[in-house]
């Protein structure tokens, strides 16, 4: 993983990156959210994006999920173009990516189980039985094996978020995007969700891109931390290095404000 | 003023014919307006303006011209171009079409009220557009708007007498024909007034019951 805007460029592994941003610029009106951004993520790595709000972290996840499109630049996932690309190509590339949202975004008209099986049945073409068996395993894994038939409104925020994680994983994505997944939770529910994610990080080889304000969690699961400011990566490195001995003054300021 | 019960008895056969026609217009007109309204509403959100623009133009045109004018146009002008239906068919289509432009706005409001996160989750799961609509968006939208749609059914019921203008034998027209023969206006007109209440009131109760069930 490398970030060419960062002062030091570490770890230029020869393996092909799974995610590649090249000269990506994203503007909202006058505001440049991502500024000629280049970075890449190797397969299986867990990368945490930190930085003040408005620094472009969430935008990166949204671009990868095709919820927004860049104004300039190239984004590739597993050798397939996400941007620029034809709609069909983009759809194919997108199937390799799953996302968990800050607000869970479960479908309130479906049970927990149905939330998880809908896409595997309709998109991957699994039979309903297969999809349900797999969904039950996933619900078991996130500690909700007994809540298959619950509607989202009958679940706590933490439970909803765990269902949402299971739903994303059911599509067997290569990349999991986590967008401030605990920010909307009551404090006592945060740990349960983070435990599940820790488990996934340690027991699978899924690539994770994580935007979070939970610095302890970031330290725990990350292989690499990217510090963003004003649409650029200003510093990157191992969590040990970034959290204990950052080089940039801006990183130090940010960390002392949030830790 | 003398109330003559025998006039009511004499009116009964015609009255029932009228009730059946009115109900038929109401049911079929509602189905047309619900279906077509949904088509318009999805058209409002089409990815290309080559669909959006004409849909807006057509629905605005229909919504801002009077139903009576549309009835006359469909019944008297279209046959000149070789398109001819019975008065009942024409009237039912006209009222359904007219009200579809109102239900379209209701659907639109319901669809707009579905949080954007729902669309995003559907995208994140790569759900195809038709599944996103059918499985995710519409069930949530329609829950919210069922009461509003129900109100348009009642409004439509009250507009069915307009079809008398092109000779459809709904309740009002039957009452007029009866009165023209017997010169007794009070009894038939009173009876159909009551009949409108008897149809509309249960319908509004049903709407309220649906509202309690669906909107929480």
C-alpha cells in the first residue's frame, strides 16, 4: 500500500493491488473533497482512514461503492475499472465490494433473514435454501442466530448493525467498506459490533477499508492507517507508528483531539 | 313538499343499475389510476430526461384541464380519428387517467420519503433496478401513502356523476331519467345522495383503518 502524497512511501509490494486510486479528484461545487488522490490497497489488508471530518474519508468509500462518481481519475478494483467504465463493467466490478453504513440502512419491510438473503438470491442466483442456510450461519456468527424473523424495528441499533454486517458478507465481497459503523450507536452497543468486526478481520482474508473514530479499534485491526487532511493523504504507516510516533504536526493535533 | 315512498319503489330497478355502474366505474377507475399513477411516478425518476420531460408534460396537462373537458374530448373528438369506445368505457378510462395524475404525485411523495440510505443499500448489494423498486422502495412508499390514495378513491366516487354528461347510466343519470318521466325529483335525488354517503363513508373508514395499520 502506498500513498504518493504522503511524505514517506512504504511497502511497495510487488503483488497486484486490489484497490487502486489514481489521480482521483472529487469536487462538490467549489469544494475539492479529494485532490488528485493516489493510493492502493493490497489484497487482504485492513486499512483505516482517519482524519478530521470533511477530509474526504467517507467520499473514498462512496466512490468505491459507486454511490458517487469522481470528477477525474481512475479507480480500479481487482483489475476491473470502476471509473471510468461502462455501466455494465461498473456493475460487475461493484459486486466485489460490500458496504456497512453508519445508519445501518436495513430494509425495514423485510425480516433480518430476508435482508440477508435478498441479494444472494437475486444477484448471485443462489437458491433460497442455500441463501437461507448461509444467512443463518452469518447471523449465528454475529450473535443473532435466534433473531432470523425479527424485523429491523424490533432490533437494537447494535443488532441492526450486526445484521447489516452479515448482509454485506452474504455477497462474499472481496472488499468490505465500513463507514463509521459505530457512530450512530449508543455507547453500550458499540463493543458488540466492534467485536464482530474484529472477529471478521482476524478470521477471514477479506480486505477492509474502514472509516472510524474508534482509535483503539483502528489500532487493533489495521495493517495500515492513512491520515487524511483536505482531500490528501498526509501521512500513512502502521498503526503503531501513526498512533505513537506520527511525523506530521497535523496528525499529532488530530490524534490528541480524538484520543 | 310531499315525500312519496312509491316513487322510491318505482325508482329501485334503475337505482340498482346505477349503483352497479357507479361501483364499476369506481373500482376500474381506481385500478387504472393506481397503476398508471405508479407508472408516471417511476417515469418522474427515469434516468433520462427524454422520459422524465414528456411524463411531466403529459401529467401536468391532464391534471390542469377539467375532467369534463377530457370526457367530452375522448367521447366526441377521438371517434373522428377512428377511436371509439362505449360511453362507459370512455368514462372509466377518462376518470382513471385523470386521477392517475393525482395519484402520481402521491406516489412521488411516498417514494421521495424513502430514505436515500435505502437506495444506497440496494446499490451496495448490487440489486437490479426492478428488485430495488419492487422489494425495497415501493413496499415502504406504498405503506406511507395508502391513506392518501384512499382519499382519492373517495374524490373519484364523487366525480362519477360527471360521466352522466356523456350519457353513462350511473346513479345520477338514472335519477335524472327517472325524474324526467315521473316529474318527481326529490325522491330519486335524495336516494342517490344517501347512496353516495353509504359508499363513501365505509370507504373512508377503511382508509382510516389502513392508516392505523400501516402508518406507524
